[in-house]
C-alpha cells in the first residue's frame, strides 16, 4: 500500500473511532459542547470550513482515481481471462484489481464518513444549544413558580391579618364615599322623577291647549261662514228696498 492510501486508510480508521466516540450514550451533548468550547477547538474552528472543503476535494480526487484504476484493471482482467497468457501476469493483474477495489472502498467510505462526521458534530452542537435553552427555561419556570408561591403565601397572610384587625381606614373611607354616592344618586333620581312628572304635566297641558285651539279655530270658521251668510241676506234686502 502506497503512502497516500495508507494515509487514507488511517484517516478512515480515525473517522470510525471518532464517530463511535460521539455515539457513546453516557456522554451528553452538553458535555460535548463544553469540550468543543475548549480554547484549542476554538482556534481550530476558525479553519474548520477550509479544512473540511480541502479534505472533501482530496477524497473526491482519490475516489475518482480509484474508480479509474478499477475500470482499467477490470478491462485488463477480462481481456487476459479470455486469452491464454502467463499465469504470473494474470495473478499480477488480479492483484492490481484487488488493490484498486480496496482503494475504491477506502476512499469511498472515508468520503462518506467525513460527511457523516460533519453532520453529526453539527447536530450535537444544535442539540446541546436546545438542551441548554430548555434547562434555562425550566430553571426560570421553577423560580417563577417559587416566587408566585411565596407571593400567594404572603397575600394570604396579609388577608388574614386584615381580617383579624378589622377593616382598614381605606376600606372605611371607601364605604363612606360609596354611601355619599348612593345618597347623591337617590337625590338625582328624585329630581329626575320630579322633572319627568313636570314634563308629563306640561305635555298634557300642551295637548289640552292644542285641542282647545283646534276647537276655537273650528268655531271661528263657523262664525265666519255665518257672518258671510248674514251679509248676503242683508245685501239682498237692501237690493229689494232700492227697487
């Protein structure tokens, strides 16, 4: 195995170890978050994206090179299998094909696990943040409930003390104000009733005067007609006398 493939294989084994370590159940995401917050990791995080992309590019190049080698030796193996050649040469080609397939698997799994490792670390970080927020909210809710419980207890104590001491000055002043307000309300109701009665009486008088005015108007019309009739009779008598 050449140096580059030895490095890729070592990288694959390291990826497997790190992923298994991240999957250990008794290490919580919060603890991983604390580990990631170590100053050393903070310095590495500044170059994390560049390193990630660089390794992705290298693994893709090696993966494509392994595919090319597999196709090359697969075609040679098929050709040599159909022709009668030296068994040693056939074994050599078969060994090359095996190595190229091994390199293909190593580079392919290294590329896949590198993406899985990146995604796993991202999810662990997000989960740690959510858990930290949840813990903070739970502590806030607990403190709020405790404060509310204390306030309720103090309120009950104050109410009990007020009951024992009797009504306070503010309550007496409030009752006095309510009493005065009720008296003023009764007075206003009485005045309103008087005004309503006077208005009703005035309406009745206006109705009576209106009826009386209508009667006088009718009587006036009758007298006018009677006057005109008498005037006509008088004119007729004067005419007869003149003749």
